[in-house]
């Protein structure tokens, strides 16, 4: 029995529409991908990179996981970064979180959730690192929003400290890492002013973004 037939119908309609708009669309797309951007975002189904950026398939390389985390032990994420930087020669790595992130919200609580607790530990470390700031905020929604921002900034910091990015800068490769956050409420991206284009900028940008007033 064939299941999910409506999704195959959607696919055929999409393919026909794309070919109607541009008869050579798939022929051109199949030749190669040459994106300028690597997007590291949350796996949340409401945060699709291409649509948010207004870019077509082939224009942005994407890696997504729960709460857009980058760690030195995640070889899946590191492999994506290496392929994007060394072989695709992307010029920009965008770490994008989103307000109201369920992973960040779960990390604010002390409930036992199962296997995911091991992943959320990375965000809980971020929360603990900035608890002096977060403790002064009374509104829980504001705390969540601020922790979402802090999490993005920490992941920018982690991306910049990978050997992949450090080696690229040593080679003189043009590469910048950016920290953005997306609002589900209005569909707009917000720049957290955490863009780093070289190792000499890293500590300054980190202090400016983390220490700014709430």
C-alpha cells in the first residue's frame, strides 16, 4: 500500500511549476552547487533556511539540529562545516537560532526528558555561564529570549574555534561567521552583531555581545 500520496502529488506539482517558470531549472540545478552561505540552524520545522533567506535551492548549504548547537565532539556538524569551507568555499557561516526555541526552553527546566538531556547539557552550560545576567530578569519570556541569544553567540564562538575555521583564516581564505536570530512572531531575522571575519576580532565581538545591557 502506497502511503503519503499527497506528498508525492505536492512534489509533482512543485516540479511542474518550477519547470514552467524555467524549463532549464533542474538541468542547471543538477550541474553543481556553489553556495556562498552555510546555515547552521535549529531543526524546528518552522525555521526553513531557504524560505527565510529568500534563496533558491543550491544557494545555501544547510545543517540543522536541535537548538543550533556546535560542539567539538559532533562530527556530523564538523563534517558539514569542513565540506562547506574547504570544498564549497562558502564565504559566510550563519548560526541562526530562533526565539521561543523548544530546546532552549527545555534546557531552562530541570525535568528528565531522556536521551535529549545529554544534548541539552550544552545549553544548560550556556545558562550557567550567564546565570548572573539571567537571574536579574524577572520575566520568564525575556529570560528565554535572552538565553536563545546567548546560545547563538556561544555557538558562533564555537564555530570560530574549530580547527576548520581557524585553518581557513590561516590560509587567508575569506570567511566570516555571523550570529542571527529569527522571530517566529513576524518572520524577521535579527542580527545579534556577533559577526567575526578573523581571529583577531573574536574576543572583542564576544565581549561586546555578551556584556551589552539587557
